[in-house]
C-alpha cells in the first residue's frame, strides 16, 4: 500500500489500493482506461463490478505477484475476468488448466 495512486472499489464495498502502472502493465483494459482521457482515468476511486469481490482480489493479486491458484471452483469466473480485462496471458494460463483437467466425466 506504499505510494498507491488509485483505489479499486469492489462490489462488496471493500477496497484495494493499487498502483496505476501495475494495473496498466497487467491489463490493456486498465491501460486504455487510464490513458484515454475519459473521466475514469482521472479519478482516484474506480468501481469495479464485472465479477464478485473475491475474483477481483485474485486477479489483482495475480497482477502484482504473477501467481494464481486455478481451481474447479474459480476457473469459470477467472476466464470471464481475464476476457473482460483483456489479459491474454492469464486467459492462456486458464486454457492450459482446462485442457489439463478435461476428462470423460466433465467434458460435456
């Protein structure tokens, strides 16, 4: 939380202090938001509601650490979140997980 310059406000009203440069480097969505000249780019508080709070927290942690735990319980929401945020590298990682876990019991 040192030198943060933007706060993400999640659906459950919790907040995550962040660095714009980290968000921009990790996601074309944020890069466009902060450099487009739109109102959101100039605001310090950004409301996010494209997923539930737990998924957004996982995504932000991934942006900062490069680590993410993919599970059967979160993979669908993480694929959707990676698509929304235009994170091709995360989506590819999710696709690898799905390919590795598909079998006769869950392929349909």
